[in-house]
């Protein structure tokens, strides 16, 4: 049956994506470290697996949606990793936010065993994943992307192709997270300065969010930062710092001085040093700005 | 006749705005340093004046749209300035991008002579002014704004009120120009890093402009920066530097450290030092980034 | 009698300098806003004056050592200012730390009245002034400097000539204060990083102060910063911020991007915003660094 | 005979150090990748060895002075590395500039085999090594340092002890190189600003180098930067960038935001991107500043 695929990683993003695939008629061979997470899925449409290798067995494609580089490496290269069972020409659709270096290393390992790696990192929160509103960036060999695309089309509101180099999409993902962080800093600086000049932060944020900067980032985070209401935590300062470090590393490796990356990195490093690791990254950045301004 | 107002400053912005007012049935008492600019207006609907004072005579409102602080000061406070003729309770609608300090000083002078100052700086290029698509920020006393609003409604796609303090709208204008410049730097850094990692700048810019950053700034300038095609010049580096200096000064006066302002200021200062004063601000910022990266 | 000169400004620096001049046989026509300050001087060697103009009367040279630009302007240009009485070719030796713009303006006024301006700002604290250990930078016309030099030789351990342009010495003074502030930041960053890596701040500071960085700045302030013992206040954060602003302005006017100036300016602006205006500038900078590091 | 030790690494630093040891009566078991370098030493006082292991055989101490982390790792852990032959309680005196992480790893390996690691990085150029004017920082167990000290005393003008943690001295070495780079930036900014204000760069540099900043760094590099005469190359921009990266990494690991490190890192990254890798680090930094200022 051709609509059977592997699915590894049932965190808040992964679970919502798995539900959408099931809804579209896919049968999933699922694996998750904490097995009980799979209980939330329609049991007729899934097969629970004991190892990543089992989830990748006999399918043309296996999706991974995991926390970080180490988790992906373990699932791919570990003793019971998917490389042990993935068939020749089958495709690993790797959707986690990981470093381009790790991607290059993993893509090479897939090549050596005859399977293929498609990078498919996403932009969007769990709610967006549930609503099929995430944006997906892909890169990898054309043949592999052709297999991945119909599957990915069930998950988001658009697939954006960044070429044949395995880790191209991951560079875009890191660039995007940098641009979000820089937008947070920019708004925090502007709205704090406005406040200290006697203006209403929220009015200023609403003006920009509805005119020149009428994009999601400025509308949603604009409100958050203007109101200084940062709960619930969507993405932690600690993870933000990790992404700022990835951006810094790319800047370094590609010999591209990026002063805004340095500022953002320092801001989040300070947040973590001050004990704000688990706050939302918008709070970490915004409180840094307001405390520096004595507010 | 109540629809007669004064209009001073027929530059590329002012002329388009004057045309729209004429179209809406206003009769304009116009003054411009170079008188011939008024030839482009319907002659039946205007009265050419020899001085600012003449343009402000007998009207309830006079609009000024001028190049900089000095020009506005001259038109208001000069020997034949509008304060000489402006009636008690008449309103000066001041639409130029000028410093909050100058506004405070001018508002005080109006108060002393019994007339009123309304700040009404705008966001948008001359084409936007022609198409009534500019955004207008206002601040000033409620009574004065009530007189200004019906006139301003003929000019843009929305009036955003920032309170009774005379220069509130100017603070917003400067904050907005800072946010635009920071966006230019952010894009230049991200797209150059992407390029040096083997990606197509334009594809990256189009992705962000159509998804997370689907706002004008990122769409229009995104293309400009991605393609490195900066002509024609919309807003010069020299004027950008002036605005960065205004932002820096506000940051200083309000004791709000703004590291992104410092970066942007240094970037534009370097551009001017290198002789790029007359390039577009997007070019000045973007070339600074690419040259630093050895591209 | 040729050893009679005017002396205006008996603050902690000025008083020590005046004592040294008296000791060298000078008779001083002194003026100070708070007249009682002159009681600390040998009464036979001074004549107390009621106005700056009186202090400058009939002498070939008058020294001013005042708090800021406004104070110097008042003493020179005010109703009873020294320009009212200063003879043709007499010299005003202006030793305060003031902006090059103010110097240019004052030098022009002196030219117009036939007297001469010599800039002679100094490096050193009141103790150094008492011990004749200050360093003096001068600039101005050669003729004027020839008159000033023998007098200045009684005050410090060296006179450094920076040319004929009136405000050259003031540029050097501002550059020097910038270099001191940058050294404070540099040490604060290095010693805090060393501390967080388990090292003893003081040992590290003593090592650098006795080897590669064996200069006063690194020895004295090195100890201060290493020990986090900032009392008594030698030079306040507020005055430091003023000097950082002068450096920023020079950077701007001369089109020289100076990123270290931006960092230092932001650091001191934040210190003032947080209410640390009256702490020593070393404390303001060092606490900024340690708080950012969560120490 | 107790004055026999191993010596590995006869680069420009190492060779000068080896000569000094021979002069003090030491017999050296030398190893160098390019064996002919040993020809410059008194042949009666040395034994040429074919491997690092041979050089470390039967001695109480072996010195290494190598290019980078990889070279040291190879010499210690390689197939014929010194761990293969180093006796129980014998000491490895490691004088290269390497990362604290590498030191921690190597120290652990020594512990496991019963030998001991002493970190002894130095400040100073080859000429200083020849003249016994280098400064030596050490860290490691007390017992091991007691063995190392009499040997090191033949090499420099002072030994500075930074405790028992193996890599403490390396943290100081990196902090010191950061402080040197920050001093270069500071001088380049100040002297360029002075130049653009009409002053003589060299006069300004000489003033500071002989007064407030009368330390080697400011005297020697001050002249270099003031004169813009950067040849011969003492320490390349590429190596400077490597050290800036080490400083950045330490800043990151110890959660200490260091904005000056970010600026310096960006400056050197840009220099390398522009193709200036092999210029002196002073040139790389100084030209970055002057080009930004359009000089």
C-alpha cells in the first residue's frame, strides 16, 4: 500500500502533523521515545513501533520531527536507527530545526547506504501545525523531493524549494529565526523609546502592525511586546539562544559579519545568564531592552 | 468660504497632496519658494501667494510640507512667516519629518500667538501620496485635531492619533523610520549570509516576503536588496543618516539604549564617509553589509 | 609686574592649580562664583575679584578651569565676561573639558576683540593637579602658546602641543577620555569572563597591569574593577556620559564610525537610566557588564 | 642527569626558547616535524628524536610549543605521542596558545596515564623569547608546577600562577589577546577620528603612549597604527580571528556577554572575508576602521 509512511517524533509539532496525515488517509508507522504519545492518534491508522528502524521498514518515506541535532543523529545513526532499515531510494524527510553541518553529515550517511535525505524544516507553532498553516522549506535531490512533496502538501500552506544542496532549507530556517529575533529587538527598542517619550506602547504597535509592518510577526509579537504580557511561553529564551548561536556560526563559517546577530546573541546570552532561560524569547529580549532603559 | 486653506511646500510629496485637496473641492492659498511649481495645479482652484504669511491669511488651516527643521522654522517664525498672519484658533498642520525638539519649540510659539500646531507627519512615498495611500500620524490638542482631520482624510488611507502632546506623532515617525532601516539591515545581513551559503537571494527574499514577513517593507525592499538593483533613488542615504541621528538623539534624551540604532547609524555614517550620500538608503545599508562580507 | 595673571574657577582642580602658581611666585587675580573658596589660598598672593572681567583686567593671561561649556561661555561672553576687559594680545588659557564646537565659537569671539584663545585641557585628577602631575594638551596660535607655556609649566609634568587650530587639544582630550572608558569596558569584560571561568579577578588584573598593560589606567582602574570597590567617586557616570556624547558627536561630525564609542555610550546611558548617575564611571561600566552576566 | 628534558616544537618561538635552555645547561631531547630546524642548536647539548614519544622518554619534563590545538593533540595522543612514553609523575609543560576545552581534555588523558599536565602559555613575540622577556602564565597541580617552575624561569621575565585548574592560564591568555585586539580597535578609532579632525595621528599616539597609556601595547602598536606601516607581519589577521573566536566561545560558555569581543570578531571576520588573512592583525583592524571612515 503506497500511502504507508514512517513517522518519528510525537512532540507538540509532530503530533499535530501526524493527525493531519492520518486525516488525509496515510497509515503511519510511528515511533516516539515516550510511546504513550501515540494514544492520541486514531489507532486503526497507525502501527506502533519499538524502534526508529522498525518505523522506517518497508516504506518509501519516513518523517522525523525531533528536538535537536543529537536526537536526530541518534534516530538516524543509532543502533536501531532508520539507516538500518531504510530501503534503497527511500526518503528521510527531516523536519527538525538542526544545524546545516549536521544535515551535511547525515545526508552523506544516507548517500552511502543508498537512501535519501530531504531537509524540510518548518516555520510555525503547534497551533499552526494543527491548522495546516505552517510554511515548509525543502532542499535535497530532485528525485527525493518529488517523493516528499505530496506528503508535505498535507501538512502546510506552501512548500518552498531551496535547491539540491541538502542543507539549503536549514540555512533559510536559521536566517528566518534570526529575522524574527531581530524584529523582536527592533520592536522592543522602538516601543520602549516611544513609551519613555510619553506614548502608549500598544497604540504604536497597532499602528505599525496595521500599516507598514502588517505581517504576522509584527502583529502578534508586537502586541506581546507592547503589553509586556509574555505568557504562555511559545518558544523559550534557551532555544532562542541556541538558534542565535546557529546564526552566529553560519555568519562565521560563511565569513559574513552580521552585527544584528551579535546584538541578539548578546541579548539572549544575558537573558540566560540572568536566569530567564525558560521565559519566552520575546520576553527575554524585551525585558533586556526595558531593564537597560531603567523601566 | 470654509473650504479655503493655506498650503506651503510643493515638493514631490506636497504637490501630490495639493492635487488631491483640489480634487476634493478645496481652494488653496499656495506658497512655494520656487513659485513655478504651482503651475502644475488647476489654476482656478488656487491663489498664488508671495509669502508664507499671505498663504496663511484668513484661513482656518494651513498645511506645511517641507524639507527639514530649518525650512519649517523659517516658514513659521520668519519675517513673513505664518505666525504673522495666522488667526486666533487657526491650525497649522505640519506634515514634514522634523525633530520632536523643533516641534515642541514651534508649538510653544503658536500657543503664544493664539494659533494651534498639529503634528501630522506621514509614511509613504510620492506615488503613495498621489494615490491617497499614505498613512498619517497626528498629535496636538483635541480641538486642533478636530479641525485638521476632515482635511487630512482627503490625503491618506488612515489617520492615527497619538495624543495631545504636540510632538507625539513625530516620535512615531522617527520610530518608524528606524524600524524600516533596521529591516533593511536585517534583510541585507540575512540575504548575504544566504548567498554565501549557496542560496539564491531573490528566492529567499520572496519566501519571507510572502510568508512570515508579508508586509510592504519586506516585499518591496526585500526585492531591491535581493537583486541589488537600487535605482531609482527613493530616499537618499544622507536623509537616512539624518533620521538615524534623530533616532539616536531621541534614544539619548529618553535614556533608552538602542543598540540597533547605533548599528544603523554607524552603517549610514560610513556610507556617507565613503561618498554614497546620494544613493538610496537601501543601497547604502546593503552595500555596507556586502562589502564587509567581501562580496 | 609681569607675574600677575587672572585665575577663574576654584573647584577641586582649579584650587590645586592656583596653589601651585602662587608657590611659583605668581600673583593671582582670582574669581570664583563661590568667593569663599579663595580663602584657602595665601591671601598676600591674590586679589579677590567680583567679576570675571575684573580678574582679566590688566593681565597678559587669564586661566579658566570650569565645569562645562555653559560655565565657560558665561565667563567669556557674559555681561561681566573676560572679553569685556581682556587687553589686545592678552591670552585666555582655557583648561576646562569642553566641546570643540564651543572652543571654535569662543576662539572666534576672542579674535574679534583682539585677544587670544589657547586651549589647554588636562588629563589627571585633583591629586595629580596638586602634585603637578597632570598632562596638559595645548592648541592655538603660536604667539599665544608662547605666552601660555611658561605658566603651564608650573602646573603639570609636560605640555603637548597639538597645533594652531584652536580646538585641536580638545579633540585629543575627548579621544583620551574615550580611550579610558573603552579600557574600563575592556577590563570589565575580561575580568568578569575570567571570574566566571573560576579565576581570581584581582590576580588577573595585577598580571596585566604589571606586564603588557603596565600603564596607570590599567593599574589603578584595573584594581578598582577587579575588586569591585568603586569608592570614593572620582569621576561620575553622568560626566562620563557627557564625554561619551562629545566623542559620539565628534565621530558623527568627522564621519568616522566608532563602534566602541557606541558601546560605551549605550553602557553609560543605561547606567544613568538605572539611576547610577552619581557612581564612579568605572562602577557604572563595570556593573553594567557584571549585571548582564548575571553576576 | 636531572637537567635533561624533552622539547617539542622548533618554530620561531620554540627555537629561541630551546636556545635559552641549552645556554642554561639543559640537555634537550628534541623533536620537530621538520627535523632540520634542530641544526640551529648546539649539537652537543641535544639529542634528536624521531617521534614525540622518544623525546619524552626518561625525562621528568617535556615542553611543547606548537601551532594549534590539533598539533598539540597529535603530539600528545597520537600513535607515537608523548603519553606513550611519559613516566608516572613526569610533567608535560604545554606552552602553546590552545583552547581551554582542549586543555581540559588533554589534562584528563594525562591523569589517566599517571603523568601531569601544566599549562604555560606565554605573551611575547619571538624576539622577546630570544631575550627572555616573555611573560609566562601557568596553571595545574601544585606538584607539577613545582617541577615546571625552575625550567620556565630560564625562559621569561616572570611566571604568573593562575591556580590548580588545568586550563586557568589559557583563559588568561585568551583574555589577554582579546585585550590587545580591543586596544588596537580603540587606537584605530581614536587616531582616525583625530586625523579627520585635522590632527597628526603620530603626535596623538605618542602623547598617549608616553602618558596615560605608557604600556608596550600602546607604544609599539600605537606607532604602527598611527603611521599605517604594518610590515613586517608579526601576527596574522587569520590567527587573530582564531583568537577572537576562542574569546567568543569562552564568552558564550561562561554566559558573559562581551560586546567588545563581538565588535573585534566582526572586524577580523570582515578582514578575512576581504582577503586580508595574511596581513598583521593591527593592519586588519586599522584598515577596517579607516575604510569605514572613507579614508
